[in-house]
């Protein structure tokens, strides 16, 4: 299956970068995919998935979690503050912490629920006007603010500009993480995950290369 090919390429990229086998986590991004494609991957034994929309994930994953043990779910899409509560209930990790109001909301919900998903701060490495994420120049202060709220930070996440070489963006993310003592790097998608692994990714988010093209119609 396609996921076996991706795992093989991931292992090869780890080897090529002199990194231990298994040091990178593959998040299979199942947003808007036909259920049969996702179930085929679950049937095969894979358990780590990513979704972009709280409501869509709420409609699919509680049932799959009843049928398949050990599912680990990652939120990788923009998160509205009013969805912080269901997001914390559903997801094991949130990769899109990108603004103070969301940090405050998450901190409150984590305190009251006792659940603490791993959190990644999304950095807008290309400083693109239309893209979510904390600007690189504001990253250190934002990370410090999150820590002051006792948020469980696991690392940083980025989505490089579409038309640029992603490598400098991956390096920038790694630099910001290193100087802030964060080990997690969520970076790399279908088109560039091997480059991301060469530049230190710990989590790659791969959708279409596993499940096929998404159809939004
Ligand atoms: C959809 C999505 C992915 C997966 O993209 P592919 O190109 O299909 O691998 C990864 N990360 C984020 C944030 C996404 O929204």
C-alpha cells in the first residue's frame, strides 16, 4: 500500500541524515478523504492520523476509535477559539497554536478538563500575510507567554510558502526551536517530507501521497 512506500522512504531519509530509524513520526493526513481509504489504512494497522477540521473529525473518529485500538489523532488545521474545548477532548496533539487568544483558551480548557494534548506553536516562517502562524520575530516572546500559562509545548510547526525552496524555512524553524529548548519539529508534507527529515523534522504530515488526491466537491 501507499503508506508502506511512504514509511520506506521515511526510513531511507532517516538513514541518509544519520538519524535513528523511527526518530520521525508519520502523521497520515486523512482530511476529506473517502472513509474507505482511511479504513484501509486502519485495517492495515496504522494508527497515527491528522485532521484539519474539528467538526469533520468529530463525525468520523469516535466511531473509528471504538473499532480500532490505539488511535492517535493530531489537529493540523486552523483552530477557532470556540472549538478549543472539543479539540482538547478529541485530539492527542494540536499543531496550530498560533495566537495569544487561543493560548489563553487552551490553557483554561486544559486546566478544567485535566487533559493535556501536546502543543506545537505554528510559525509563519515566510511571514506571508494570508497565512496563520506567529511571525518569526515574535516567536520567542510568544513561546515564553505560553510557558507562563503552563501550556505543554512539544515543539514548532510550519507550512513553507508554496513556491519557495522549503529548506531555509525548515532551518529557520529548527533554529527557533533550538534557542527555545523545544525538540519537536512538525514540518514536511507529501512534496517535501524527505527534505524536512534531512533538516530535522520529528513529525511529518503526509496526506495525498498516502490516500490520493483530495476532492473537495
Ligand atoms: C493537508 C495538510 C497536509 C497534508 O498535505 P499533503 O500535501 O496532502 O501531504 C499537511 N499539513 C497541513 C497543515 C495540511 O493542511
